[in-house]
C-alpha cells in the first residue's frame, strides 16, 4: 500500500508531542485510516450529487 501521509511529518509530531518513536507499521495503519476516511467522504459527496469532496463530507 502506498503511504498517504508524510511519514517524516508524522514522526516529527509524535517525537515533539510525545517524545516517542514511530514504527513503520504505525505509518501504514495511519495511511489505512486516511484511505478509509477518504472513501467515506467520496461516498458522502456522491450522495449529495457533487463531484467535489468537501470538509463536511468527512463528518457525515
């Protein structure tokens, strides 16, 4: 699976905020979560008969 997040940015945030390291599997899992949320948002936009995914599509 292709990473959908910038691993270096995620690792830096976790290091800065939690003083912890980040495993490669954590990045993979985060990418899966992002993909799932995007797919849900796409479906929500389709239900609203739009071709543009909007911020609100992630919350419906």
